[in-house]
C-alpha cells in the first residue's frame, strides 16, 4: 500500500478532484502559454496508451503535464476524477512499497474513482518516474489492468525500456528542449506567431533542397516573412537580446541563475548516477564549466584527457552521457571519421550564464565575449532542431558538425540527408569573412549551398546563387 504521506499529498497534487476546477496560474507548475509543439504532446497522451516526455531539468516537463490536465478538463470535458497526477520526485513516497505504481492504482480505485467503467479513460501522469527502480514492469502491469488506462511519464533521458512500449521509440516518447526562439518571441515578446506551413516550412524546404534551388524564390519567401512580422513588431533584432538574457533566467524577484546552477549540479551528481556508475561526477561538471566559458573553442581529446586526468575512453563516455541527458553535445569536424578534435555546446543557454558566475542582479553580461558565447550556443541548439526537420523528422547521427581547413572555419555544418550544409556566423569576423569561409567549404566538400547569418545583416538577400544571407533573428525564427 502507498505510504500515508502520499495518501495525504495526492489529493493536494490533484486538487481538481475536490474542486472540479483545472489547474490555474496560482499553481506553480502550470503555465498559461503553450509552446508550438504542445498539441503533439496532448494528442499523444490522449491517443496512446503510453507516452514519455524526456528532457533535462527545467525543460518544462511538469508544466506540460499540468497543461494537459487543464485542457483535458476544459477542452475535452473529461471528468477531473479520471486524471491522476503523481509526482515521484520525493523518494519517501516509494520507500515502503516495491509495487508503487500498482499501489497507486489500487488506492485510486478504492478511494477516488471506484470501479471505473470500461469506456472511461483513466489518465495516470507519473512525474519523474525514474525514481522507481522497476517502473517499466509496473507500468506494463498497470496497462494490462484495462484498455482504458493511459500512462504518461517524465524522464531525464532516454532509457532502453522505452522501446518495449508500443511500436517504436519515436512513437513512444518526445524530447523536450529549452524554449526555442520562435516560442519565446511569440509568448514573451508578443511577436505574431505566423502559420508555419505558410511561412517557415517553405523556407526550410528551400534550404533543404540540394539540387534545384530557386534562390530568388527562397529570398522572396524570407522577405515576405520579414514584412509580415515587421508590420506588427518594429524591432525584431532586439528580441534576440531578450531571448539570450531573459529566457527563463530569472524569476519575478530577479533571481534564478543560482537555481539553474544548482539544478544542473543535482542532475549531474544525482540523476546521472541512477543510470550510470561515475567514479567522479565532478568531471561532468568540469566539462560543462569549460564549455560555458569557451563554447567556440576547438579541443583536442588529448587536452581533455590531461585536464580531467583520465583516459580517452572515459572522456568519450562522459560526452555520451551528457548528450543523452540533453545537457551538452559534442560537435566533430566534417569529413573525418576518427575524431581527434571537437567543439562542445551546452544545449540550454541558461547554463552558459549560470556557469559564468554572473550575479543574479546582472541585467546584462559583463563582457561582449559572453554575449557572443551565448549566441553561438543558441545557434547550435537551434540548428540541431533545424537538422531534425530537414531530415524528415529523423535525428541523423552527429547532425551538426563544423568545418575547419587551411585557416578557414565554418562554425556549423548540418548533415542533410547525408550532404553537408554550412552555416557561418558573422559574430566574430564580419559578413565578408564569414561568406568567404562558406565558399571555401563549398569548394572543399560536396555542399551545394550555404547560409551566412548575423546581426549586422538587416534583411535576407543572395548576392550569388550559392549563399543566402539571413538576419540572425530570422535564422533562429525558422528553426
């Protein structure tokens, strides 16, 4: 049987049982605004027997579950008693039970919703279910109780057990990343959210086409997007700064950076340890600090081996773990199968600020270099997402690399259906030098076209038929 503590707490977490009211803004996990991919999540929970939301701490997993509860009650007119939210973060809940999930079901059907009929769907939402050792077996047993039971869970990383539910990993789980620029601009800065199918998707398709690209049409589509947005929002470039420095960084009291750092440390020292045996978790934290301070630096594996005082195999293991937990991703040089060098990026820009020891009271970074570091990290994260779309919603291996030959460098090279697609920034070198680097990359690889992006580019244009120049805000927006 579940602990007396959980028996007391569950009605508090599920206040809609007594009030029949959905979660509101006074509930801290609930957020009024919905991300652009939210409908995919609620549809999955509604229509699939099992669904997992996978994301790093602070990515919005709990908020998404609360939004689903709200919309099930308000939009779908589901009886509040048919929705059960169970936070498993408190280890005391499962301390006295080796059948925690099944005990929750037994208690629920005994005291909250007795003898549900076969046509009544019951939704169990287990937040942080990985705290339970054998949760996959328990969830499968729960699903066997009735065809009307649906289960959604949250996890900090993919686990092999997910592939055992339903047909494929892609259909079983979804990755939750930090809020992207498109959603921040729409929700926090009131930039109009234009229909993606009319504006963003055609631009993406034009960028992905490696053979017969009509650059004039592509530029026209970009200009149309800019005109549509600028009619209602005059200073689009300023939204980039707002996103870099205010995207979830601070709470209403002006604090938040210290909390973000603490959450990262908790994930590295606690959550990772539940899945992997790490002799010295501080090595993971050291890697994150290194990347936060120099995200554009090219590292040799031998340097990391010396700095962490370990071997190459362990360094690669660290990188794999950090990538699986959506904290840090490596970027390798295009065209080389044996990786001797790499660049690394933190996936959440908040980590860059939190690990640079900025004060919670700092309204802006202390140096321009920190601002440039943020830009490079944000662009990498967004290009990872763009690569996913350009590859027909499949995550190809190492989707974003970099190119560096003969003293020329392109920061990002997307893998688009096996072909390179270079993207260079003007942030540190200006438009002319960035464009020259892209042309050198085009000549050195089988790439057919590329992009140069920067804040100094005011509007989209193509000075030739191989390179499109985009304002930085637009590159982020279409990702």
